[in-house]
C-alpha cells in the first residue's frame, strides 16, 4: 500500500519533471488502469451511485411502501 507521503512525492516528481518520455509512460500506465475492466466497472458503479443520489435529491424515488403497492397492483392484473 502506498502511503500518503509516497503519493505526494510521486505527484511532486511528475509535476516537476522535464522528462517527456517519463510523463508519456506515466500517462499510458494511468490510462491503461482506468480503461481496465475493473476500472470501467468502478467508473460505471460510481456513476450509478451519483445518478441515484441525484434522483433522490430531486424527489424521484419510490418508497418501499410504494413499491409494495405497485407490486400488489401488478399481481392483480
């Protein structure tokens, strides 16, 4: 596990380096990680959570009692 100090040091090195090859390698590494199946899953999951929070805040949600009533109505059909 990378410590906060190590992360800050890495960020500082990336921000201050003039080595274009190193920067390109870091960029490729980060993009590969973000585009991995796990990265895509996490990105989609986070988007679904953000969308759900937005729906709830805007009042667009169904309570458990409402869901039970809708289910009961469907079962009568």
